[in-house]
């Protein structure tokens, strides 16, 4: 075994408890890391992307919109749900220019 001296029962119990705590902490860190991934992705989707782009992509690729937008966001972006599948972002609209 790994020790020069045989550990007492109390020492073994204490080490097992320490390892259980470490495992528990690692599992919680892993869960938080995964949860935070969705938060930042959702934030980008809400703040920086035109929802019509995502909706058109979903329709073109037959992906359910529910996979991309939560119920709250579908309600918030109700106006974007009517875009056709072939809709493309026109940069002149984004810049406030008249189309050529």
C-alpha cells in the first residue's frame, strides 16, 4: 500500500470525506461551467443578432424554433417569426440607407 505506516480508521474516514468533498466541488464547478455557457450564448443571441436571421435559418434547415429561442424570447421576438425561409439580412436596412 502507499503508506509507511498503516493509517488509523479515523484517518481513512477523514481522507474519504475529503475526497467526497473534492468530488462534490468538481461536479458543482462542472455544472456551473455548463450553465454559464448557455447564459453567455443566450446573451449574445439576444443583444447582438437580428432574430430574423436565426428564424430564417431555422426555417431553411427545418430546425424547430423552440430549440433556438425560449418561450420568453419567442414572445419578445414575435415580430421576427413571420420571415420567409429565404430571408437575408440587407446591410442597407441596418445602416438606414435606401436600397439600390
